[in-house]
């Protein structure tokens, strides 16, 4: 089954940015560029990829579908909207004073947004608006309310979101050595700029407070991945078996902070009606990618057990060195020298150490993730 797509969610700026990526990887241009720079180093290529991605990001703006938050705020300031503004203020004040469970938070927010939407329709300021204009106003109200409630609704103390964030980020750090081929993704010269672009969109989630804006970051990330696959395949019929491995790769290599908290926040507080659309579909895909990563081991990857164990062992060592260097706040020694000395010291029992440390480390992560906590972040 192909991925669901709608024509209304891809902005012209995103389309232009994606076309810029595609045009940069015209085979003739690649050939000419390669012939002119035969001695280019890996560092130089990486810098060039980041430069191209930065240029594309500068041209890119999140999809808005005509949404204007400032326009809504101007409407709310009008004298005719005072009854609605007073009701919103009273709700926010009461919400902040009243201790609530996570389920109560979710229910009260959705109930209030439904209630205030009806009041807005009865108000002279919004009464004569067509559906598109009123839709903009309702989006604005959701953003206003959730911006004000962000400190109590995002990763609330009544959930275990923060613990899950920590465990997931630790595990993704442990798998930072993963390459595209380990997930059966065919490496290509054009992948780097696309994937860098996708990662940058995913990492923007923590810059926003409203569920809508965070969901759009996910949508933008997935739209770029979809465009990469469409360009490679020459067809819009992209199956989940091709899309999800790339999304998983982007998530691991980006390793965004507070990813579980962001996903749960969107799922809990984004309009349920809106979550039926494309952005909601991609958020669900992101949930699936996280679930895969949480249980990922050698059997899930195209890699031998021996290579997997060695990669994990090396990464544990690197992370330990980085943490100790950071704790001492001293300049790090040359990694090559450190590693050579470490391998000499450990060569006699490397195999045993690999298995023991891998099992203990991954077991601890799984134990932390599975341990009973306070109320789960599953929503209302």
C-alpha cells in the first residue's frame, strides 16, 4: 500500500527547496564536480553538504495553510471579542491553580477548546467568517491556550515522559554508528543533503510550544524523506517498507532531545480532528520509528552479531571517554591514541567483555524503560 499523501500540505517553498536538492544531484553535475575535486577530503565533503543544507533551510518555511497567529491575536483584542478573551483568561487561571492528573489535563483542554470554539462562532468578531477564516481562528485559539499551558502540559510530572526521553536518547547515542545499509537503505550521493535537511526539521520541535507547530516539524521532516524516495524511485507510490527505515535512520542520527515528550504532547493536545490528517499520519509513523528503536538489536539490522557487538563496545568506550573528559573539563587526547592503548590493554578478553558490557548496558536501558512509573503518557 502506498503512503497517503494530500496535495494541500506541501508548501511552494518546501517544493522549491526539495527541487533545489534534486537539481544539485543531477548526474552530470555530480560527475563534473567529482572530476574537478578529485582530492576532496571527507571533512570537505561534509562541510559542503552542511552548506547546501543550510542554503535550503534558509529558503524553507513551515507549511501554514494560510494560518496567521498574529491575525487571530488582533481579532481577540477587538472590543467585540472581550467576552471570549475573559473566558480564556479565567480558564487559564483556573487551570494553573487546580492540581490535575494527566488524563484530566487532556480532557479539560479538549473540552475547553470545543466550548470556546462554540462561543467564538456566536461572537460578532467571528460570526460572519467563512469556514477557512474561522478555521484559522480556532487554530489560533489552540496555539494561544497551549502556549500558555506549556510549562504544565509538556512532559508533566504526572507522566514518565522524561524518563523515557532519557532512556531513548541514551540508546540512540549507543547506536550512533549505524549507517544506511544497516537499515537496508541504499546509500546514494543525494541522500546526505536530503537527510541533513530532514534532521534539521525534526530538531526544530523544541523551538515551538504549540502542538500544531511541533506536528508541522514532523510533517516537514517526513515530507523531505518522502521527496528523497520519490526522486529515487520516480513514483509517488512509496510504501512504508521504504519510508520507515529512512525515518528511523534520520531519528537515530539526529537524536533529538525530548522526543518522547514531544510526540506525547502532540498526541495528547493536538486537535483530534487535525490528527486525522497527514501531519497526524506522520506523527504516528514517528511513534512507530521510536518503538522500533526502543527494541532494536542485531536481529533487526543487516549486520553480523560480531560486528554489532564490536560497534556497541566501541561506542560505550567512546561515550565513557567523552563523559570523563567533559567531567574533568580538560582537552581530549587524540582519539586514535586513546583507542590504540585501550585495545592493547583489553585485547586478551575483548570478546567476553563485549558480550558482558553489551548485555548489561542494553539490559539496563530496557529495565529503565520498562520499570513501572507514574501515570503513563498515553493520552486521555
